[in-house]
C-alpha cells in the first residue's frame, strides 16, 4: 500500500512476534508499521503495538490510519488515544473525515483522550455527522477538552436538531468544572 510521501506499508510480521521487532525504547526497529496480510491480523498487530503505550509507537499507528481496511484504521485511532500524547497527530485529526462511521467514532474518542484543542473544529463538525454514535463521541470528546472553543462548541450543540446531542451536551456542560 502506498503512503503519502512515497512510503509503503509492508507486511513485516505477526502481532505475536512484536516483541522481537522492537528496539529497547519500544520503537519499531525499522520505523515501519507492524502489518500482516489479512485485515484482522493487521488490526491485531496495531492493537498489540498500542498496548505498549509508548509514544514511540505513534509513527506506526499514524501510518495505519491510512490502511485500506476500516477495522485497522479504527484500531489505529484507538491506539493513538491510549498513548497519552501531548498533541493530536494531524493524521488522527484528518480521520474525522474517514468514510467509515466506526473509524470516525474511534477518532473522536481518541481526540477526547488526547485533549488537544486544535481538534475542536473537526469535532464540532462531527456533531452533525450522519451517525448517532459519532455525534455522541464528538460531544464526549469536546467535554474532555478544557478550552474555550470546546466549551463554545458544547453550548452550540445545545441548539442541535438531534435531541441526543442536545441531551449529551447539557450533561457535559453540567459536569464541567
């Protein structure tokens, strides 16, 4: 699979072989994503990489956001949320426009875990998503970001035509410090 910048996503090894392919700091020795041929195996490898909860795994997980399979992309988004990053990678923010609702939901959840205010405009746009779970995840993510823009997005969500979004926004606003 071709990646932006001319790189290639290649099959390297299975998720159970992961520990053998990591450098001492948890980074992949050759700085490429763990991947195997079948989508389920690629997703399993991505989940295994994210379990290290090491920011060095970020590069591989961001690359996996461009996988052809939605399950792999969703696993990569979830993994990035677990890494306790200080800021959201642009590839994760771009995932708010993924064609898969499952991926957009995982991206919103991850952005909420990262607490990066630069994702607020994209999360605000997800409040109008066609999928109810995505809209709910966007409200939750906005409630996790302690920023004036996120607060304003939650206040604006109180005017949503979706009663579930309005209810979730009201609850989120009521729980803010």
